[in-house]
C-alpha cells in the first residue's frame, strides 16, 4: 500500500507563508478533477438550490384555562427610566455619546456642552458634577475603535469644564495597577470566567488606547506616558523569565504595541525614548521565544508586525 509523505510546518513557516505566499504546482490529476467539478457545477442541469422535504406539522398543544389566565396576567418587564435630576441629564449625555461619529461630532459636542451648562446652572453639588464627568470618561474609554474621537471630545470639554481633567489624571494614575493582576483560565475548565477575563483584557486595552489619544491631545503629559511605557517594558522583561507568565506577557505586549502605534508621532519628538522603544521592539521581534520561559511566539509575531508599521 502506497503511503504519502508528510511535510511538517512550524509556526514560523506559517508566518512566512502568510507574508510571502505559497508557490504550489498542482499535478495533472488534481487539475483534471478540478476541471471536472467546474464543468458539473456550471452545467444547466446542475441543481444549485437544494430541495427540502416538507416536515409534518406537530399538533398544537392544548392550552388550559389556567394557562390562558396566567398569560393574561403576565406583566412585561419595565425598564426603570430616570425622569428628573442629575440621573436624567446623565442618561441624555450617554445617549449623545453613543451616537457620536466624525460626521456629527460638532452637533453632539454642542448637545453635551449644553447639558453640562444646564447641570452647572442648577447648582448641583460638586460630587454630582464629578459623577457626570466620570460617566463621560468611562464611556469614552470603553470603545477602542472610537477612542481617538472620544479623546478629542474630552479635550474640548476640559477646555470648558476644567474639572474633567482631574478625573482623567486620577484614572491615569491608577491605570498601572491594572497590570498587577492579569488573570487567566482554561476555557474548557470555566468558560464563563474565560469570557469575563477576555472582557477585562479588552477594557484594559481600550483604556490604554484612550489614554494615548489623551496624550496626543495634550491632556496627559508625554512624560507620564513614557514612564508608563517603561514600567510595562520592565514588567515584560521580568515576566518572560518567570514560569507561567505567558498570558500576562501577551497582555503587556499588546498594550505596549497600542502605545507605540497610537503615540508614535508624539514619541518621535523624544529621540532618547523613541530609540529605547524601537530597540526593544527590534530585539524581541527577532528572537527565539524558546530561550525564554514565558515568551509566546504570538508576541514575537506581533512585534514583527509593529516594527514594520513603525518603519513605514
């Protein structure tokens, strides 16, 4: 019995194939089979739409008088809506934030500004105003895709309402704490927890992206973001030499990549910092991950891609 020879591919082979393509010559028999299938599918008699057999309908179940009574007495769930006060204004702001796009930016910004002016004129307590500002910050930092636009909005609001800056500075000062504990779990053992952790990671990355764009807008200082980047880099260097830290290394790496990509224009103004960061990226984009206890190949590939983008 004839046996076919097997070719083993490493993950680096797949990465090379993804970038350079795969050059394969099909033998005559394979080409003949493909042509035959093509002719059959293109034939006028080929039935493209499947024909399904009708299924017999099951008889409808009998519904008793008690069942009908229960259905008549059923009350739909009513969502609690805020009808007055600071909570109502916060609902209105959330609604405008969720609708904001690049096209309607000025209009939504004016709506939100008018609401904030109304809140201030109503002589609310400072803690309520901070509550509104915190709500705006939280919504703006949750959507990575729109983080650049939300950062611009936040900067414009800070210009009119300086209290907003205190909220962003406080949140940024606490951001590094989110990297102290990076959880992980096998999805086969606890799928719900696995999903929760994925949400945590996505929230962390969105917040990171938002802070970088706040730096680009001048809300967060360049020096503060550089210190955070160095902290993450040092934590990366520490963790790759420890056991069972692969998930933490991946998460730290992803955030470093976000910082480098989104903040490149600003960081390039600081030659020393930019040289440090690019040297770090170059080193680990061209290393053997097997030489480290907790450096996944995924990080090496991600840093390869980052290096290409930074050099464009």
